[in-house]
C-alpha cells in the first residue's frame, strides 16, 4: 500500500501548499522566477519547473504542469492501480504535453517516477510504498501551486497592456 499517513503527511503537504519549500536553509517561492539558480538546483522539482518555464511559452508551461498535476492526482485518488502509476514514455500525447519538453523528463523523475522497461516499452513508474506517499503529496501540492501560478501568468500574458 502507499501508506496514506494522514497526520504524517499533513505538515509537508501544508508547507508545500503554502507555495514555499526549504532548500538548503533558504526559502524558495515556487513559480515566482525569483529563486536563485543555486537554490533551484538543490531542489530537483524546482529546477525542472524552472527549465520548463524558461524553455516554453506560458501556455505550453501551463499544459505541462497541468498534465503532471493530473497524473499525480490520479495516483493520489487510486494509489494501488498500476494503470495510474505508469506512464509510457513513448505516448504521443504525453510527449507533446510534458515528456518531450525541456525539463519534462526531470519533472517526472523529481516527482518520484523511475524509468523502467515494461513489456519492451520504457515507462515512468511509481512503486507504492509508505515512503512514496509523503513525497507524492508534497510534489502534488507543489505542482498544484505551479498550475495556479501558470494560470495567472497565462491570463496576464493574454491580456492587453
């Protein structure tokens, strides 16, 4: 089982939901673009999001983080169903939305996925374990914050000056 420790995961999820994470003693605000490169590189997820954001348009970044958010949400709702814990790397829709983008692969790895070959196909997989659940919840909260900020940025970019 993924070991849904409700009380144990709550502080990490609350910290991640607040939009800040602690990285080497400094506070990094997700999605603001103000984090230093050193702080971003110490947090693989933040580094991947920074790469995704800087390498793509606001709308492509929004699609990427929304895709990752949906994948993580499906796993959180159905932690023991393998079909939600496995994403085929070669899937055309996944490649277009996240996997083929600069930073997409790193975002999947930072979210806790590992690359495994299943039936001759490379897939991103998350193995259920009590240790995986708190990380999943922390990453899910950070991605939800990134989605909210990306929606705001996309809305501002589309609005006339």
